[in-house]
């Protein structure tokens, strides 16, 4: 199973979804991990119905930051902001518990790759960075 998850993360690192700069975002946030120097800027465009039209991000840092941002972009595009925020919060809470809490119900598809983080607790903050930037960007709306 670990190999499958590693392949998912490497695929997103090599073929990132959403690694673009949005020209007219409705929300934007920058988050930094002061322990390792990772940084991400995330932009979001939400339509009048409250649905996420587009996500863009630029990251400086490790493979996990970029892979996590790519997975976030793939999973959250076209979702309602409220639903996306709920999923992001549950993922952050689950990661904060060092994956000891019950796995969030929305953790399917490529999101399952995060399950391997229980072997790398020091890297959990790398995975969380994009999700926190998303919450910060959507809290402006």
C-alpha cells in the first residue's frame, strides 16, 4: 500500500494540478512553515453560487507541499466552499492527531496517499500547509 501512496504523491509532484497564478482571485493566502522553510501562496476563485471555479498555487519547498497542493486543487475544484472548508478542516484535524483519529469520511481517491504520513510525523506539517492556506483564503469571502 505504501508504494501506491508514494506513487500518487510523486505523480502529483511531477504533474501538478493548479500550479498557476490566478489573475483575478476572490481569495488569496500565503502560509509558511518556519521549521523547514516551505511556503505556499494559494489563490481561489469562487463563483456567485459559492462554488470553487479555480484554484491556483505557487510553492517553494519539498515534494509533500507541492503534492498536497496538487491533490487539494484536484479534489476541491467545483465543490461548494462550505463543503470544501469542512473537508479541509477534517483533514487538518486528522493530520494534527498524527492520524490516530478516525479517518475523515471524505478521504478517498488520491487523498488516501496522506495515510502514509503516520510513518513520517515530522512531515505532517508539510502536507497541512496547502490545506491551511485554502482555509485562510476562503475565510476572506
